[in-house]
């Protein structure tokens, strides 16, 4: 099947296609396949339209009426959300962003709009088995595809494991995910009373709480709320900084708020990214992380808050060879199990099913 002759449109997260959800997902596939695609324009006709979660879902019926094939890709587990107010505000905010002011008059749940769209589109891409099961109630053609972070991985020779008395820890992610430090802050402070810790936080220095446009947040202010007693360093996210910090850190952490279903429903994308950099990673419990760890033959899950301090102290006691062995094991697993060739094949299969 030749996709190059198709007229393809994509409704992105960001206008410049540079947001991680763009460059690691559809744009990655399109660029690898050298496809010609443009930003979706409701006034034009296309063979295939790929919609991101921030797209105008009210357009789905109109797009279908033109005989266009539609693919929706969904990273997060929106269907497990139960908070009515947030659900309605999420939909209202999207209507405002897309200038559908009339639709704002009648409050609707975002999940209801998603379900309606699922029934109409030709394929849905999600990231976890739980999502797939829920979405299949509305659409049979559901595919699990994770991110491709490889283009964000610069090759820098690791300089870690140099018998330093300090434990260097990396946390990376979107500024909105800094809320997860609530899960681990007290335990980090406990550990800092026994060993010296450098915590390297790589994120956006400025982000927005709502729809990437409203209520500006400064990451430094968010971090200060947790009153961390460890040596804390904040950096603006970019691929070179990620590789550089990964090369000097002993391990990475992914704490998750255990009372937040939305957070717990996320896939293993971040874990795989850090493993590909050769970093051992401690995570909070989630279904995705637990299954991925099991498949890799490793257990670095902290099942409650007290597990964090115990695990970090135990890792600190490991000799260099043991740390290196863990690093090699997770890196080899990640590169073998989650590679570009496999992801390209998965995306191609989605297009094959809709055409």
C-alpha cells in the first residue's frame, strides 16, 4: 500500500509540530515514511485526517460526511476520569480554543464527546490495554502504539558510576507533572538526612495549567511548594540537556500520585525513554510500569511512600558493577522491545485497516 499518494491532514498539539506528542507520534511516522501531510484545515478535503486529543471533536461528523477516513490518537486515559466538573470544563475549554462559542452554551462532558467521536471514526490509537478495552465498547478498530523518543536521544558517553559519595537523581517531564513530587517529597527529605543527594529536574521552566495557554506556571514555584531538602537543580528541557544529565546521573525516578486515576493510567513511555538512556529507574506503582518491569525481568517499583526511602538507600549501597549491570539490562530491553521499525509497522497497520 502506497501512502505517498494520499492527501493527509493532521490536527496537532502544537502549531509548529514540536510538542512531544507531535514529534514522537504521528509526525515521527510521517517523517520516517516521508509522507506529505499538512495541518488540518476544515475548509479542505482529505483522504485521511489524523486527530490528536486537543482537536475539535465537533468536526468529526462533518469530516466523515466528505468520505474522509479518520484516525484519532489518544495518549491519556480520559475515559477513566470521573470528575464531572473537570470533564465539562475540559470540553468547554476546547470549544473556546477552537472558537466554537455557540457550543459553550450547552455544557457537555469531554468523555461524552470522545465516545461519540469513537463511534464515527475509522480507527483509534491508544497507549494501554486498559484504554483499549474501554474504547472497544465504541469502536472495534483500536491499536496500542507508544511514543518514539529515539530522535530525542543524543549519544553522550556516560560518566556515571565514578564512586561518588553523592547520589545523582534525574526527573524529567512536563511541568504539569511536577505535582507528582507530592508522592515522594517527604521520603526524599528522609533519605537526605543519611546520604547526599543531587536532584536534577529537567522540565519546561514555564508551562500552563489549562490547555497549554491559560494560567502560567513557573516550575521553580511549583518545586518550592514541596520544601525539598535535597540539592535541587532545575533545567529547561531540551534533548541535549536530557542526554547530558542522563550521562552523569546514577538513576531516574518516576513518582506517581497514587490517588490520581488519570496519572496512574499513563503508559510506559517515560520509563522506556529513560531506560534507552541507560538509566535504572524507580517508579511508583501503576499497571503499565508493573507489567513493563515484569517483562524486563526487573523490579524497581515503589509500592508505597516508605518504599521510596528504602529503595534509594539500597541502590546507594550497590557497587558500581551492580549498577552497571542494571543499566545494561534495561537499555538492551528497551532498544530491543521498543524500536523504530516496530513502531513504523504499527502505524502502517493502522492506515492499512482504514484504507
